[in-house]
């Protein structure tokens, strides 16, 4: 598992809607046709939480993604990696687990 971040209110809403409808709630991977380099991901929940704290992103939370670190790339020494393929968002990581 790897970890991503998302706007807490929006992600909770989408997560609940997908659970209700049976759809998959996924983090987006690389979309070359849209010049999108892939969603931000970190190796650990703690690394993601540290990034949020450093950036002052207090309305974001950490989410667990069903993918492996090998499914990511790093561009230009960004402080996170980018997800190559779409991957299922499994759950919100509670603050006490970070």
C-alpha cells in the first residue's frame, strides 16, 4: 500500500458515494492525452502527513491506495511520487495512525 492526500470533505463524499453505488473510488494515474503526470503519492502515511503539515494543507487528509511504490515515478525531485496507473483508494487513514 501507498498513500495519497485529498481534500477531506470532497474525498469523504466521493468515498461514501462510491461505497453506496458500488463504484470504485480511484486515484488517477498518468493521463498523457491530458498532460497529467499522475496523482501525488507517498511511501508512508507519515510522509504524506508531513507534506500536508509543511504545506499548511489543513483541509486535506491522508488516504490509503492499493498500489505499490514500484507503480510510481518521480519527476524533477518533487517531494512526492506520481502514480502511474489508476488505483483503488481503500480508506481514509485516521490521524492517530499517522
